[in-house]
DNA sequence: CGGTATCCGATATGATACTG
DNA sequence: CAGTATCATATCGGATACCG
C-alpha cells in the first residue's frame, strides 16, 4: 500500500507523508485552517483573530496554503476592496485528519501526565 | 469537540494539532517512522538506509522522537555495543494517521495532474 | 484594505572531524 | 558502534515602515 523506503531515501521531501505534513506545517497554519473551517473570512478578520502574527507572516502562510490548493483566495470588486479566504475542497478533506491528530495529541499528553504521577 | 481559536491565538504552538504536527515534522522523521514501522533497527541500520542524512541529524531526530514518546531507545550490553530503536505504543498509533496523510497527499497530487491537463 | 520592502535574530539542516 | 563538537548555510518567523 505504501511505497518502499528506498524511494524517499535520496529526497525525504518526496515522501507523500512528508509532503502532506509540510503542507500544514507553519507556525500559524493549523490555527488558520481551524478558523477557516468555521467561516469564510476576509484578511482583516484573520489579522484580528491572530493579533500576535504580523501581516507579512499571515500573508505568506495564506499564500502557501493557496499554492498548495488548500485555501481559496477570492478578491471582491467592491468600493472597499476585500479579499476573502476559504477552504477548498481539498482543504475540507483535511478536517478528519486534523481531528485524528488532535485526538492523538490529547491522548499522549494525557499519558505524560499519568506517567509523571 | 475541538477547542475555540482564542485558546491558541496567543501561542499557536499550544494548539494540539500544531503540537502533533510538530512531533513528526523534521526532514527525516516521516521516513524514520516508516522504517521503524517495519522493524526494530539499530542505529547503523538507520544510517545505512538513509545515507544522505548525517549521523548528527539522525541522532537529533531520533532523540526528539524519543523525547516525544514516539520511539523507544534500547541500548544493549553486548561486547559490540549497539542501540536499537523501535516504535512505542504511541508511535504505532500514528500509523493510521500517516496512512490518511499519505492518501490525502496522493489524492491532491492526482488532482493537480488532471488540473494541469 | 490588503498587502510589500527591508532588515534581523532564531532555528534547522548539513559537512566534517573527533571520541569512548 | 554510536555518538559529540565545531562551523557554516539556509530557511523561518518577526518588527517595522511604506504603498496603491
């Protein structure tokens, strides 16, 4: 089912799992995806929700997510120009995987607590 | 089910999904996990399987995986000292998640191909 | 409003040599 | 065998200021 190790030994970034992980590794990406899972938002909303992140960094992370086909960027033609961001179909397919990651993490931090006791 | 955004807005690394992703982001970690999913291996085996990675980097990544409770380090007391690495229980629980990531990635690279056509 | 431009420090990865 | 030490480079994230 999964390809043999030798295929990736020369270039580990070619491993599909690594590529998938790379697609949402970035300091603000998981929380951006979490935000967009609930609503389509315009840029200023995202900035306000994440005041600790600079516009530059948010722009970068959004661009990367867009280039990876995970979010969709939609500028409007209003008087007050706005740019909306939302999850693509591919982005929405990430939701159950993120939920598994969430559960796995909760589980193991639980175990750490009981180990320490 | 999942915590609200405000909980992580100040420190995005506290988001469980980000923490989970962090646990296996590292250039060689996915492929190391893939290797160990099949066998318990000693350090030299891992080095031989991944000749492009320096011992220093492999040691670092293995130590991080160990500190995260994902792999188990087992030194032996033989004449020729060896150190075995294997997946912990928590590490094995990652397998189905990695499979989902694998499928998700294959899916979307498929779509890219057909989009380009 | 939705960005860019510039500069900077921190972290990640790597090449190489050495050690018990 | 299984590392550690040292040094170099690259990418990432951030502060700040400016722009159409």
